[in-house]
C-alpha cells in the first residue's frame, strides 16, 4: 500500500463525515508525517503499523470525536496549538477578536477563560512586548496553555482562578474573553462533536448565556487602566445585549462582524 491508497481507504471510511476527504488527508499526513507537498507527491510504501494507526484515528472520528482532539492540535492565527479534552477547540470566528486586538496593540492583556491559550498567546506573538496573562478555572487547561506558550515562543503569566467568584489583581490595558455563552437549555441541541466531547464548563453560559458577560463587565473597570479595552466574542444573537451591558461603564462600544456577516465581537473602552 502506498500513500494514495491509504488516503483512499481512510476517505472511504469517513464517507459519511462532513469534510471527510479533507479529514482523511489530515489523518494520513499526521500518521506519515508529510507536508502538504509531500502528501501530493510521495509514493512511498505505508507500513502495516502506519495503516493501523490511520484506521484507528478514522474510527475515533466515526465515533464523533473531533478531528482536532484526535490529531492533538489545531491551527489558529497561522500558529499551531495543542488541544485536548480540557479545552475548547479554537474556532476561526475567534480570529476576528484576535485580529482586532492585535491592531490596537495593547501593552498588557488579560485573557479570561483562556482554554488552550489561543487568543492570549496569539496576541502575545503578534504584539511586540505585550505582557499577556492567561486566566482559567481549569488546571488542565492552564497546563496546556503553558505548553502552547512555549511552542509559540511567547512569555506569558498563568492564573488559576474562578472568575465568577474572584477578581484578578493588576492593571491591564486590555481584557479579552471568549467566555462560555451557550444557553444551558441549548446544550443538548449542539452537534455531537461539541456536546459530547468539548468541556461543558467552556460552553455553558447559564440560563440566558450571559452569566460571564455580566460578571466580567462588572469587574473589568476595577482592573483596567484608564481608557482600557474590554473585548468579547459573543454568540450569534448576543451582540446587542452585551453591548448594552457594557454601556454603563464603557464608551465607544461597537460590534464587529465575522466572515458570515454576524455580529461576533463587542468592544469598548473604559470611561
């Protein structure tokens, strides 16, 4: 069996999976350690052990385990990030928030609910001399975020804290957060890959999905510098409500659309 034959086998196994052809490519590339170009050009023989591993990975995908967890990593802002069951898988939509903060180039950033660290670490990578603090309630998530900081050459601080009960110390130029924002009653309707495998604590935003926005908006003025930024990712129908929450203590509150035209980011400056 050569590379193309293995790819055809895995693609056939994943025939019922959305984007199955792409995922088959990623599985084969991972197992054989091939670049995109090598995957296209290579005609080398596949060992039985490699074939077995690729089939096992495809079988996990058929069970509904997200491809990123199977591979153990994903890409965000053109950077590689390790992911595991302790962290939400970074989404392309969140790059809208990262790109906006990078343009504004704050000197110190607090990333609340950092998970894999994708948001804060990306900002630290692309904003020269930015001091980044990654905060999360999960020890497992923070351990992974630390690995991702090392992987991407970013010096960051890591803070284990329940933001719903505690207020972090410090004066930050910017607070960013992609908090849990799914309504509790909607969790059961999520895709199997999300509902069954991604951490509930990173999804459940309370009865109306706004618990974390209320809390962070309340404490943010206490730990932001004058004119400091507060920036959120929000659910597809939450931008107007979150903007209204912010208007008491923030000015120039505005929203930014994602690639689908949905209001995805809400940002404002401390009054």
